C-alpha cells in the first residue's frame, strides 16, 4: 500500500470511530504530517490527500482511491480494523487507541504508526 494511502486510512478510521476530527495525520514512517481534508459521515467518505493530490471516497466498507484507480475494502470492529488494497493485492490490519493508529501492511511486512 502506498505510504500516503496508509495515512489516509489511519485518518479515516480515526474519524469513523470518533477518535479524531483532525484533517491532518502524522506519519511516523515518513516523519511528516499529511493533510487530509473532506468529510467522513456515518455513511460515506469523501476525503482529499493534499500531499498526493488524490481523492479517496466511497462507503465505510468499500473505498476507492482515485489516485491509483483501485478499490480498498475496510472493516472496522471496535478498535480493530482490516481490509484489502486491490491496487497492490495485499491485506492490511490495524488498531486504534485514542489518537494513535497502527497499521500492519502485509505488502511491506511492517507496522506503521500514525498520530491523528
């Protein structure tokens, strides 16, 4: 999964679960802030990654990355979530604790940490 797409997923998950309303996420892997504007409601996601210049939109369970032209599935259960990036063909999983999100990307085989 693209570095910025992981950061967008972290932001979206935090906003869906009510842990954050921020439009920025700090990506510890890239050591920088990613600005993610737009809306996340109880039924839909419409956000824009300013760093990458790409929209991500759809329902909570099925997002579409307009930058890569690929779907991303997302299942959120309490503090745990998982999904599949159809653009890379790899699964991801993670958890959220307060304003901290961790994503394990099966493509990189690493945990990635975010502050939201």
